[in-house]
């Protein structure tokens, strides 16, 4: 007896088998042709930089193993590839996880139209957000622009997130005409990628294990320890959520008891960022506050390069930028400090920082990255006021008082006493000598004076508010 035709599931940002509503629907057919398509018309579909491409390579490897080697990879336009596959295999059902990215809406409509025109049933299911964007609008139908009412009145007043679904068994079908993973050319040519990815376990099983460890070992202390970069106090689930190796529903419902409310609120910030992008498709390019379109940004290539390399002479900033380069991730508190230093102390356009983070972060979520940079720059929704400028010395002394984080990533300063670690330029000469440290040679002198540059930033801000 001939085998029944398979359903087709198009994997995108849902690289998992469990709690995957669209895949579960396809699995009811018993046989599924699992597909991943690299679309030349949308090469930056997930705003992937080099770090993200390395993660995606490893994640597709892991997914392929979970599917018994039956992840079928193709290059081409989905509106061409999927109807052709459906015709060749006799498939009558095609599913995929719906993404809220406005840049993909026209393409996805074309895919649906092409498949329906070929006689296929199409189902796109939400497995990426806790709530559909239309569920969290204001009563008048407009989007929230401030997080707290968005979360309290939009999210928490909506029906609660659905319970995660178990993986549904199915027979994964292998297509002999599919391409090898290497055909996607995802792995960066730079040797940095190997060292960076050595810090991570990738894939659905690794994501589930990380969530379980966080809930059992760190969730209760999360509110108190989440801002301490030297402590292992956060979940580090962001790259797994970005690539859909775990669902936000699984994270939401796993978090119960002490610490859960704060952790769930951070998942709410992810929802808020995506809602901002849905209603502002050019979030990564256009400031939400229009007066910032005339802000007098400086073009300072040398300063920007020093920032990217962690050579600014400001210890907490340099530690963060080196953590980013070495691990593809940065502690959230330090992300805010490094971003503030770039846009306020150096007066360099936030969009340059957004692009650098997008290239270097394994969790460079298109919405979160853009919304967060706008927040720090003071030009976004619910933004920190521009005059609120993070002082990296005070931030370091408050959140890294023993210097655990700075010493880890800026070993040149490791022998300095705690008192001077976050401001070595103020240390007595004999203290520097005892630490084997010569500023300007072993470690840079600050590339900018924090107090003077703060006043310069405030003056620049006055030029756009006085008009």
C-alpha cells in the first residue's frame, strides 16, 4: 500500500518539536516533510548578523538530529519552493509558525496565495509570542507606547498564555533532493566564531535544560541578582527564545513561586518590543520621537572602533564590549551602560550601535534590539529621558562592587584594589605601579572625560528641544 502524502511544515523561528502549534497540526497527518528554506529575497529574515548565523547553523544541526536526519533544506523563494514540494509529494496541508515581523507580511501572503492556488490547505499558527498583538491594544484600538500599562492593562488583562503543548509524534520524511546544511554557508569565516560558540549549548534540548536549571537554582533570587553582571543570576534564555528553540509559553508557565513575577515581566518586555515593531516597521532606522531626526550626532570612527573593541579606558564599558565579542552575549545591565556611553558620552548615532549589536549578539532579536537602543538613546517609546545618562563608574561600583565581572573580561586591571577598579585614572601612582599597570600602555586612558562629555550631551539635547 502506498504511503499517505505527508503534510509539510516550514520551520522558521520555531526550531523545536515541543510546544510548536503549527507543527502539531501538521503531525496529525502522521507523516511530515520538515522544511527549512533560505530565501534569497529575504537574506536578513531574522536580522541575523555573524553571531546569529553561527547559532542558526548549530541550531539547524540540532533540529536535524531530533528529526532523525530528516530536516530538508532548500534555497529559493518559499512561494516557489513550497508549492513545488507540495505538488511533488502530493501534500495538501502546509503549516508554519507565524511571525509578527511586518517586513515578512507581503512575502508570507504571497506564499499563502501560491499554496492555496495549488489546492493546499494553509495554517500559520502563533508560537512566537505569548499574546497576539491585537490582544494587547488599548480599549480604543491603538497600541500602548508605555510598558507598564501595556503589560498590566494589555497583557495581564488579556486571557492568560496558553499552556505549552507536548511534542506530537510523527514520521519525518526525508527528501532526496534536499540540500546539505553546508549549502546555506551560515558558519562565519572568522575563527572568532568557534570560540564564541564554545560558550553555548544550542538546540531544543539545551534550551529546556537551561530553563529547568534556571527555575530550580536561580529564579527565587532573580529579582535581587539579575542586575549583578558578575553573578550567574539571569536565565540566558534569550537566544533560545530568539530562534524558537523554546517557546515563551514554556518559559512563562515554568516560572512559578518567588521571582516568577519579575521574570514574567521580562518576557513582557519582549512582547512590548514586538508590538512596537508591528506598529513601527522602521523601528531600527527611524526614531519614534521625531525631534531626534535632527539630533547632532558625531561621526567619530576612532571612538566607535575603540568602543567595539573594548578599549575605551572605561572598565565596565570595556568589560561589556569584550564579553559581547567573546561570548556573543552581554549582561542586560551592561548593555544599557555600554549603549548609553556610545550615544551620550561619545554622541555616536544609536543606529551604529544597533547594527554592531545585531552583528555580534547571538540573541539579536530584531524587535528587542531596536527598541532597546531607542530606549537608551531617549528617542523611543517609554524611553529613558535623554538627560538620564548612565555613569559607568557608579554603575560598576553599585552592581559589580567586588569587580568580579570587570576582572573576568579586563584582566589588565585584575590586580587593582576594588576601590580603584572602576576608575583607574584616579588611582595613586604607587597603586598603579603595584598593580603592574601603566595607563595608556597596559590599559587605555579614557577616550573621553565622563563629566565633560555628559555636559556636551545635555547641550546637544537642548538643541533639539529648544526648537
